[in-house]
C-alpha cells in the first residue's frame, strides 16, 4: 500500500544559517503539502519551541532536531539528531560550549580578514548574527553589507572557503560525544548527506560508534547514490532519512517540498 504523504527531515531556520523563521518554515511546509518537517539547525535548538507552536496551528508535524559537525578521521561529517528532548540540560550545555567556540572562531576569521586588508569588525558580524551560533554565512553577509564583496558567493570564494585567506576550521565534535549527547537526550543519531563528506567505506567506522541511521535522500545525492545508501542502510540495519537541507528562498537551489522523503521512513524511526 502506497502512502502518498511526504516529509522533509532536514530544514534550517534563521536560528542558524537559514533565512526563514521556524513559523514561516512550518507555514510553507503546510502550503506545499508536507506532512512533517524536522527543524535541524546547526548547533542550536533555540528555534524548536517556535516551530512546535506553529505546528499546532498549521497541522504540520515538527520533529525536534539538530545538526552537529563532527570530526571523523580528520574529515568533517554532519550528524543529525532526531526526536531529541531539546530542553535536556546536558544537550544544552554541550551546545553552549560549541556556541562559544564558534564565537572565538569568528574572531579569528575577522582577524585574518583584517590581515588580508579587509577592515571588517567583529561588531559587523555580530550585527548580522545576533545571539545565534556564528557561522561563515553571517560573516559573508556582513562582508556584503559593508560592501567588501558584491555577493554572498563572492565572500565564500574570495575569503571564507577552505583554502581561502580567511578560512578558519570550525571546532568539531568527537563523534562519540555527539552520538552520546543525542542518545542521552532521547534522540536518534543520523549521518547527514554522507556522500558529501565521506566515502561509503568510511561510513562503517561511524556505524560502529553507534549511528542509528543515514540520510539517503539529499539534493547532493544522485538517484544511483540513493540506491547505494539504501542498500548500505539495509545491510547495517540503519534507518533511512531524507530532506532538502533547505536554507530559505534564494539560499537553496530548490524550493521547500521539492526534495522529500516518504512518511513511512519517519514512522519507522518513531517506533
Ligand atoms: P560554518 O558552519 O560556519 O562552517 O558554515 C557552513 C555553512 O556555510 C554551510 O551550512 C552553508 O550554509 C554555508 N556554505 C559553505 N560553503 C559555502 C559556499 N561556497 N557558498 C555559500 N554558502 C556556503
Ligand atoms: Fe547550513
Ligand atoms: Fe550539513
Ligand atoms: Zn544542513
């Protein structure tokens, strides 16, 4: 029996580096006919209460989530946490530590920009980021607003991408800690866009550390890669998830609802 309902389990709000507020995302999800979305902001759960409140109004289910950056064999891998108790104190404390690390990293990025002859100030970055976890997108926007670059993309190309003059690595979670924190908060740990970060063969190491699932459907995965990932999930008894990694209009190559996963995948995880 085919259920025609769909979910998007990878969505970013303005509480991290997305454009829309949690309630705007939920309203948009209702409009495009999604049954559920998971709010998976980078390093923060601050948007979840707003999303849950909007969910009740719009008749869209919201799964509390988060996206954490971990270091696996020297490579950055993103982990998604699903069904987390987002007020769980140990989770909050761990997020707070990484939040602080992002602040210090932003200071380093600004210092490197200054050294490269770009007089951006930390205040300019903070004017954009507010009290959100600071990411390169906020620096990119500050560079554009101050007229040091013409476009957001130019900021990454000239200064912020890996190998560029003001690139500074982000502090990353040890995988074990991230998985434990997600589990302790009652959640499931899922590797985001695995093929974007690591080879299938390197996934085994993460599975051994207690991963519960992998993101099979993602805009960066081809149809063939999705089939490979599905087979991998089946072999290792992992949950399959999927989402669009939507960051908002003009910040994502596709609209919300264009990349989606079957509702039954979410139902399996719920059990
Ligand atoms: P951060 O976590 O601070 O390293 O920033 C990572 C975020 O920057 C990603 O989630 C993307 O939203 C964005 N990003 C990374 N590379 C680029 C790029 N080349 N162009 C535009 N946005 C990018
Ligand atoms: Fe992002
Ligand atoms: Fe990611
Ligand atoms: Zn993401």
